[in-house]
């Protein structure tokens, strides 16, 4: 058996990736992620994470903030009233423009995105504050652990199995490599950790389903599909190969960080 997942780490993002993120993904059936930055590089990093989840037939749900996308943030600041519909329309329009830009500059990202969207492996929402011009700045992940996985097989059957990871890192290449970051882990099956793990799991569900009183959740999976010209029914204008895991890993290895 590999080394146990640390309760907390502070140091290089690469160390956190190697000792927490990667082994947890390897035992996960589904992965929920909240990241406070949205942009082509952050989205590309998110794409690379699907490899291990794909092996188990799982899915990824991403909640992102448009904080580092200056066009979206500026457009939201220009809305002087509290019209939620205008905010939602502004975000969706701006995201479609941003994704269309990726088509021209990062074709390898587009290929991976198309593959995931066609197979319903990835769902994405953007969250913004309901009031004021502050930032949605949360960062945490929920790893849903498989019962037959290396981690899950050591947990009693019938017990809910997930790990909440809370830390400073965003979905960027630097966040998982050269940056100095922090991360703490909370396992649902450990009595002393369950309460914190549950707080983050319930918060994700609240954000995803737009039940949170302090935020607006904007589903953008359909916007990304439209921007990539993926029609209803799941086929694109050009043929996409059925990739093996090996071929997929080779493809995402070329995604810029």
C-alpha cells in the first residue's frame, strides 16, 4: 500500500499534487472542485485532472470564479443595479467569447474539451457574489472515494467515503508546481474529521444547485458546447476519435500550464 494521505501540507504545489491530489484522484469515482480563478490556463489544468477519473468512468464537476477574466469582472462592475438576470447573461456571453478564443490559440485544449463534453465527463458552473462587487474566492475539492479503490477498500462498507481538501491553490500550472501553497485533508469516515468534511461537501452541493444565499451559480456547460460548435446529440462538426487512456494522456501532456 502507498503512503497515507497527509492531514496537512505546506510547501511546494508540486509536493501537494504528488502526495494529496494525485493519489486521491486515483481512488476517486467522481471529483468536485471549487477554484477561484477561471481562464484558459486554469481550464486546461482542470482538463488534465480527468485522466484518473475517466479510468473509473467518473465525472468532474467544476465551480469556477471569473475573477481573473478581466472582461467579465469589468462587465459585472458596470452593472449598477441588482439585476441577477443581467449578471447571468453577462457572464455567459463573456465565457462564450473566452472559450472561442481558446479555439484559435489552444487546439489541444479544444480537442480534450470536446472529448469530455461529448461523453458527459465534465460539467462546469461559474459562481459570482449575489451582491456587491467582491470576489468569489473559495478553493476546495471533494474526492468521492470508490469502495474498491486503494483507499476505499480499507473503510467499512456502508460508510460514506469522501475526502474534502481545503487549501490555497488554484487550478493553474503554478499552483500545482512552483508556487508555495497549503492544503489540509478531511476524511468523512474519521469521526474527528467528519464535521469539517461535511461542511465542504454541503457547501459544494449548495453552490452547485444555486441554493446559497450569498452567491449566484451560473451553469456554463451548454455555453462551452455552443462555443465549440458541439450540437445536441454529442457529435461535432468534425470527427473525434475514440481515445484510449494512453492516447488521451499523451494528448493532455501537451496542454500548456
